[in-house]
C-alpha cells in the first residue's frame, strides 16, 4: 500500500469580481497563486481538499473555483463554510471531480470523512443529528482504514475569544464521537485562518491558514495577521502516521513548517 497524498486549501473567499479583496488581499489572485505554487511542487496529489468559505457570500465566485479546480485530474473534496451559499455551491460544483455533501471517500488505507457543520445565517457551526450519525457510521464501518475527519468549524478552543464564539457549538458531541472510535488519526478544519497543530488523545488536530488573509492567533479581539496566503500538504501513510506541512507563499514571511506524527 502506498502513501496517500492530499493537498489542502481553505477559506479562499472568492467573489465574482476578479480583483475583489478581503482584508487587503485579492482573493482570486491569491488562490490562483497558491494553486500554482502547489502544482509546481509535488504534483499531482491523490486528492485536493477544501474546507469551506469557497466564496465570500457571493455565488458568482463558484465559477472561478470550478475553472481553477475542475481540470486538475484529481478528486476535489469540499465541505461548505459559513460564507458559502449551499444551493449555488451544489449547483456549480455538481459534477466530477467535485465531491460535496458529506459522506466519505476512501484512498488506500485512509478514509477521508467530510462533514457539513454550517448553520444557515450563523457564523458559528454545529453538526446535525444526521451529520453525527453519518460520522458514527463512517467511522464504524471503516474496517482497517485510518480516518481523517474534515469540517469547517473548529471543534476545540483556539485561545481567541472572538473566534471561540463562532466555533462548533456542539463540539462536545463531536469529540465524544471521535473519542469513541480508535481509528481517527486526524481532525482538520478551516474557518480560523491560521495554523494550528496539536495532539488530543492521540488524534492530530489541525487547522490550515487561508489562501487569502489570516487572523492573528491568540487574539481576544478580531485582528488580522499579515502572514501570507498558505496551504497544507499531507502524506498519509499506510500505518496511520502522517506527515504534514504548511506552505506559506512567501518564504521570507514564514517558510514552511513540516512535522510528522506517529499513529496513536
Ligand atoms: Fe473563512
């Protein structure tokens, strides 16, 4: 069995307008640059993963996303974020290579579980009873596969008062489900526009910086971090260990942080 390679982009916040900005960053050029950077490195991965806020409350952003990611020749796994427009997202990304609407996808010895954590009209999130049941089922019947669970909202505190008001409301239920299964190796989210990497009960807990503007870590009040756009790569190994790297687009402003972890 070989290593499964995933490239993770999150929170591109696209608009219909090609030069629109979010907190000083032109979001479409930033995403285009991040994708080009990734494609110039270890390409292709087995899949691309995108954890929400594909657009900034503007359904006209989806055609840009479809154009950029639709011809890569690899599956593009997406979960929605609080700034997405669910109906437009489903309509614009209805066909392959896009995979939406929860469920899971298996790659070799790994199962990637996709969860919709959005509450209509709310910046915070929650998993419905149906989503939690889907998670339990996906983990229970994974057989010998290792699992990585992906959602938009953070299920653990980020040490940031304003962000922690808009996390996953029923995180305790989610974590209880994670804890009840021994095959979860990683939980991955977007939403927080910053890097996060911790180990919780043997499970790697990871957030990836946005492909556009970042939020300052450990800030009680909203604050923008001037770090550049970024994305994350994964090597998911057959033994359940993983190697992950955050790649910042301007090396002088942060470089990359590479870290390995053994299976729990
Ligand atoms: Fe976002």
